C-alpha cells in the first residue's frame, strides 16, 4: 500500500498544498517588503534594517539577550543536571518537574506576577533591557532540559564518572573535562533553541515595557509596514539558518562521536 | 516518605508566598545628581530665577520623557527644539505607550536614572495618580484659568482639542452629519482610534457619537448603539488607524482628536479634518505633571517652563492642538495668528466630562462595548 | 551515613532551586495570591468578576480558538507526519520537514502576524492579486483580525508543533506489527482500525491537548494582530494592565491570569497521563 501509485499521487499533492500554505506567506513577505511606489521594486525597506537606529538598537539588544540567556542557562542547568544524574538521582523527578513547569505556566502569567521581582532586579542592576535575561532563562528551561537530557541519556555518565574518580579526578574535572565534552551536541542543541526562542520573544518584553527586537518590529508596523515585514522575514530566515545549522551539527556529531 | 515530601513542599510553598508578599523592595531615593534643591523647588524663584534653573538643568544634562509620539501635537519638533536650545539630551521612551503605561513605568523604574521625569497624561489616569507628582508653578502659571490647573501646581492642562473626523478627501466625500458614516460610500472605511475600553481617544470618539445622536456625558448609550450600527453595516474597520494604515488606504476615515488627525496630512496629501457641524464638540485636555521622584528634577522643571512659554505653546499650535494659554497669548499678540485662525471652527458648547461622568461611562462601556461591536 | 552527609550533595542544587523560586514560583504565587486579594485584603470579588458576561465571552472565544486550532493542527499535522514517515527514516523529506517544523513551531508572535498581514491583509500580496486578476475581495471587513483569522494564523504554528510531537509516536509503529497482522489474515483497513489507530490514539489525543494548551497560552500573535477589542483572555489581561480608561482593573488581570493557569494546568495534567500510556508502546 505504501508505494501504490494512488498513494504516491496523494502524497505529492498533499505535500504541495502544505508547501504552499507554509511558504506562501514567506514569499508574500518578500513581495510586500520590496514594494516601491507605482509597482516598482525597491530594497529600501531592507536597507532600513541597518539604517534605522531604533531597530538597530533593538536587534543588538535581542542578540545580546540571546547570548546572555544561553550563557546563564548553561551555567545554571548543566552542572545541576550532571550533578543530579551522578550524585542525587532521587531528585531526577523533581528536576524534571521543575524544568517542565514553565510549559504549564504561560509567559503571560509569569509577566503579570513578576513586576515585584523586577523592581528588585532594577534596584540592584539598574533598568536595562538586558535584565530580561533572568526571566528568559526560565522560558527556555523546558526546551534546554529536553535537549541536554537526551544527550546525557545517550552516554553512560555514571560509568565515565566512576572511572574518572577512581583515577583521582575531582568532581570539577569530571563535570568539566569528562562529561561536558561528551554532551556537546546536546548543549549546542539547547543553545540554538534558546537563541531562536529569545529572538522571537514578545510577550514579556512588551508587557514589561522593554524594547527588544520583536517589540520594535511591532512598533514599526504602525508607521512603516514595509520595514517591519522585512525585519520579520529576516528574523524568520535567521532562525531557520540557526536550526538548520543545528540539525547539521547534530548529525555530524553523531557520526563521529559514537 | 510521601508525607515528608508533602510537609517539605507545604513549608516551601508558604515560604514562597511570604517572599512574594514582602516583595515590594525598600527604595532609597536615588541621589538624583545635583538637584536636591531642584527636587523640592515649587517655582523658578525657589532656585534663584530662570537663569539658575537653566544652569542646574544644563548641569544635569539629560531628560527622560515618555509616551510622546513624534507626530502627536508636534512633539517630535518640540523635543528637538528643547534639546537644541538648552543642550540637554532628551530620551524619548516608549512613544507608543498609553497614559497608564507612563505611571507603571515610573513606578517600576523608581530610583533609577531611566525613570520618566515628566508625564503627559489623559484625564482619567492623571487625576487618579496625583500623589506621584511634584508641585511646581511655571512662570506663566497665572495665565491659566483655575479650572485647568491644580491650585498648587501638581498638574496643569497643557493643550487640548476636539474630537473630529479626519478623511481622505480623494476617497470619500466630506461627512455632513454623523449618519453619513452609515452610508454606502463609507463601507469598510471608518476606523476609531483605539478601543474605547482601553484608549482615551477611542472613548471620546464614542462620546462624540453619543452627543451627536442625542446623548450626553451622562448617557453614552446612543454612541455605543451608533457604533454597533456601523459595525453591522460593515462600515467600521476593527483596526487601529496608524500612519501605515492611512498610507495604504486601509483606513481612509478616522475618528480621533483634531490635532492627531491633522498630522496625517503628512501621510496623505489630500487628508482633511472636520468637526461635526451643529453638534456640541467633545473636548479633552491633556495633563502635564512632574514626577516627584524625577531623576533629573531641574531639567524636568525647565521642560515645563519651556512647554508653557510662548515658544512651546506655539509649537503645540503648529501641531494642530489648542495650547492652554491661547487666550492670554491672543491678548498679548504672541500667538501664531495664521495657525490659530487655521484651526477648525468650533460651534456650540464643548462637552468635557467630569471624573464621575467618565467613570460611569467607562463602566457602561466595559459591560456593553464588546457585545455591541462583535 | 548520617542524615546530614546524605543531604550534603543536594546542597549543590540550591542555586538552581533558588533561581527558579525567584523567577518562576514567586510570580506564580503572586498571581494566585493577587487573584484573591485587593488592596491587601482577601476578597473574592475578582474571582466572581470572572463570571461577568464580558470575561465569560472572552473565555469562550479563547476555548473555541484553542480547540479549533488544536483539532485542525492535530489532524493536518498528523497527516503531514504520516507523509513524512512513509518516505523512510533518513529521507531528505523527513530531515527538511523536521527542521522546518522546528523553526515554524517557534515562529509565532509578531513575525507570524506580519506574515499573514503581508499575505491576506488589506494590502497583502494575495489580496491584491485576487482583487486585480479575479475581482475577489478576500479581505472583506477584516475577518483576519477576528476569530476566523486567528484560527488560520494559529494553524501555522500548530501544524508544525504537531509534526514534532507526533512523529516519535508514528516512529514507534513497528513494521513487524504490520507483517504480523498480515500473517494473521488482516487486510490493510483492519490493520489500521484495529492495530495502528488504537495504538496511536493516546498519543494523538495527548498531542491535541498539548496544542490546545499552546494556543490557549499564546499572547504575542493575537497582540500583534488584534489592535482593537479583547476577544480572548490574554488580550483582556493586556487591557486590564494598560487601559487608560478602565482604571484599577489590575487585579482583574491577576484573576484572569489565575484562570489561565487553572485551564492550562488541567489540560497539561491530562496530557501527562496520556503520555504515560503511550510510553508503554514506544519502547
């Protein structure tokens, strides 16, 4: 049945329809953003991506936010997960529950209740858009946890750790020089997904009145629709490239590492 | 084992709740630069005159303003003129924010260098937050009628306007009465600037329709019914009119303040603004106030002096708004006569609701607007 | 080993726990407490306000939007996942669809809203093409900015999410089962209705629930698309927080947020139960 001609035709038609639905809007965005006056084509809107100072500031802010979020997430999550796996296995269920909790508590709810916490953050660190890093780490936790957990499960961490400890390595060496290099693909995976999420985040930034990239794109839409569509398309394309790189990296690691 | 986990989690939950309750942090007032004198000055004289105020402001060198779109009553020009004139760097935050967002931002960034120094607020929010303002009387304080200011200078009306209908004269005919907007020529073309339960301009737009259909500041129902009719006829577009929607032709008819409507001439050359003839116009003033915890108190006070000076008032007039000192300036001959005469003519008694009337009308809208325009 | 020595390794978990407490648990507790309080006093007024016609209408629209987009996303996503699986485990089709789905499932919010405005908005590419060449006006009176439009836009990220979540379940259907059923005399239709579908049903239902929760909690797309009106709960929250006309409604926003937690928690709880059932077959 699987290779019957009827099924093959059905498959081609359905895939074509899906392709139209998913790629159509992307092409429309390209058309919309390059529209000039009287039916001409112009790249002005795309030039604005580098020329518009507000948009530039916001793009830089979002990229920095992505970087800081990944760093803080890795610092916080990786040692904790490795430690739990090696030394406190009873806490696995608790850790999993806590890391998946942000999936159940919508970002909108978090931002409604977080203004007090952010008053403290502003008190200590001043009012800067990079303060969003702290709440973004919470948002990326479920995705990062799954990626790192998958990588940790695929290596026999306990045996590696025991072997290293019996050779006299400290716990720091075990974590930093034995385990981490072996879960590199999982870490990269977590990093890429976090970057995609941070770059696309709008809810918390807009309701806390910070100006990250998505907030400024939305704002631009009110005065200059072409530029905001160009910026949206650029962001989608960037995320696509990122996740494509991720799938390539993941594959190459699997072929050489195992 | 399970009961121990339960006990531990209960203790943890109570602890977290307690933490959340005592979350409001102790805030010391940020030593806002040099201006501890400026922070308590209630007039320029307190600091030793205008010259001293200018000097103190220049020393601070910065000013944070919030929620001032560049094409709203010519604020873009006003900010630039002020910055150039005094060499002060003005940071214009969140130009798209509403009045409530201004107050929220001030509360959230209290004590930091980025807190807003001054507010420009709609009536409801302005009068609900008077404890946040510093008392200050500008040099021209006495020019302003007592109705339009707080006696101690906590807030002062700065400019006002009337609800009007802006339209692209190349696409639709001029509306002669409000019922014209129900006609086939306006199908899919009319937009209200904001949801009336969220935006002051939207609220006043519905009030304008109410007054035109026989209602008043005590009875907004006719306005809600009118918009319901417009929605059913397919004439009402459920979209916020912006520069982009006006340029693209999506919203060729906009119900908004006359001064914000006037700015759209920069988007579409054939844009015209008209008040409804033979209908009492709905008016509204905005409120200027200085943040009591302003990080740059001298610059904030200088900004107020600038706004209420002849130069500042004329800049607002250039944006199509009616400056609060217009009458005094007409008498003194300092008003920009050409622009003043070009303002849309007003007939009838302006309708300006009181706080009580506004609250009653808002409650009615909260209950009935969503269903009316579904 | 003494009690203390046994607990010692757990100390290393403290930084993580502390961080989560501050940035996740405290906001959640603040919302729950705030739903039941006003001006520092316990009150049920905000909870009862959840029963007002306006808030109920928003809840109803939210539920309808989430349910319809979940069902559409689940059905079409399952079809797409099946098409991908039938191409073989390492085909280029599978790799590209999975990568694309990864991007598109995250690509919500503002970018998606502008994508659809650029396609079927007032001056959208498709709108203009249809208007000029076929005389059809698909924009009409702006259905894109109301419930039908939201359903269409939500489908754009629900379908890829379904592909990602459902693919492992489809992978778990071993070809040996098919061979075994053929050996026992079943035809294709019987194999599907009596073997494959019952095995896939928990995973399918679970994934649908996940899509429902995802749509219910979504804010950014609707916020960017709908500028007037608050037809769904998240937009009502936005209005409660930042309205300059209805003042003092912040605690209603807390109550609405509490309502959101309750709905999403229930749905995710059911999803967890179904996940445990499917895990049995996917080993």
